């Protein structure tokens, strides 16, 4: 599920597009993203979310307990203090619901204030390019 149209859909991929009406704080304004994601996740046993991304964090709160939830944690991207204050609780709640949290380097687990609380379900995966 993406909020931008630049990805071409081919026969091997099912890419769903959710319309965005612009962005605020570098996040797309896309109410349809939440609606489409909630409908789509009914068809899958595992939800993989890339976070921190507020829409993904919200969606993780609605995933049924029996479905597996995997988070790929990237970086703390929220610099605005007001937004960060609002998002903190949302991020913590979604990390609590996760079955596994995957990061790109073990130092991220050790130094990140969110991930320190969830070290028992955090794994690092080294990606070589």
C-alpha cells in the first residue's frame, strides 16, 4: 500500500494506491490509507509495517491478536517537538503489540528510547548492498 503514484504496477505485484492530498510534517495526508489498510489486512496472517510512520502505527493498534505483527524500525524521523509528544504514545503502543521488531543495526536497539523497552523482541538484520 503506497500513497504515491510513481510505482508502476506489473503482473507480479499487487500494489494498492491510497490517494494523498499533499503532506504535513513530511507525512502524506491520506485518510484513505487507513481505510484501505484496515480492509486489506483482513486477508493476511502477518502484517509487516515500516515505522516510525504514524499511519502504520495506528493500523498496528487495530490488528487482531492472533495475527503476527512485524515492525521494521528505520529511524527517528520526527523532529517537531509538538508532533513528537503526540506520536510518542502511539509509537509505544504499536511496539507493545509487535511480535518482532527488526532494525538495521544492533546499536539502534541499544540507543533508541522506544526500542530499549522492547529489547526482548528486537532483532537486527544486516543488509548488504
